[in-house]
């Protein structure tokens, strides 16, 4: 799983450098993210390179959100392609995880 990380203030921005987050990659994503999720952490997933996400990928995102929320942390998303955003809207996850157009807007929200 290719991920790039950048810390801006107290926010960690994690860029997913994959084209797909699906049944083949979701478990690896979840495993790698579990090690990065700190108590009370503020995380932004930059999904600009992601072209496809399925229910396994959505489940992995939801798992990260739940772990962060349980410790007072938060998760936001930014830079979603039209197809990825459509998937979040189709299953109404855009009501659960806040989505922003740009990284800067997501950082400002935290």
C-alpha cells in the first residue's frame, strides 16, 4: 500500500497513492492505518489519486473513523474524484465522513 504522510500543525495528511481501494487492498490499508491512528488524532485522507473504491474500501475508511472518534480524534476526506465521491454519496457515507474539495479546506475544518 503506497501512502505518503505529511504533518501540518496537529493534523496528519495521508495521501493514498493507489488507484484502487477494493477487496484486494482494503485489508492492507486498514492494517497500515491502524498503526498510524493515535489517540485523539486528526487525520485527513487525500484521495486525489484514487479512481475506484468498493464496499471493502468504504468499510476500511469507516473503521478508521470509528477508531479515531472513540479516542476524541477525527477524520476528514479531500480531493475525491467524481467516481469516488459518487460511491460515497450512493451509500450515504458523505453524511458520516466530511468531504472537502481541497486539502486546505479540510485542514481548516479541524
